[in-house]
C-alpha cells in the first residue's frame, strides 16, 4: 500500500505507514456499516413499493 521500506526521518529509522486494526474497525463502523444499512433500507422500500403499489414481484423472488 505505502511501500515496505523504512523511512529515515531526522536520523531515526521509522517503519512505513500501515493500516492498523483500529483503523480497519473504524472504517467498518463509519463507512461499511452505514452503507449496508442504507442499501438494506432501500431494498425493503423498493420491495414494498413493487409488492403493494404495482402488485408485481421484485428482484430474485421473480425466479421462484
């Protein structure tokens, strides 16, 4: 991602930047989880509109 070589800053050998477990967890909580919840709500709303307003099937349920 950022490279694997060490950086020398003011005479100190510092490891390269990396993705930590905390950063991954925060990305999941603040980016992935809201997207999943939002998409699930849109899916439920579309299902209800197609079922009750149009009287037709929606998505994969049409195949069964």
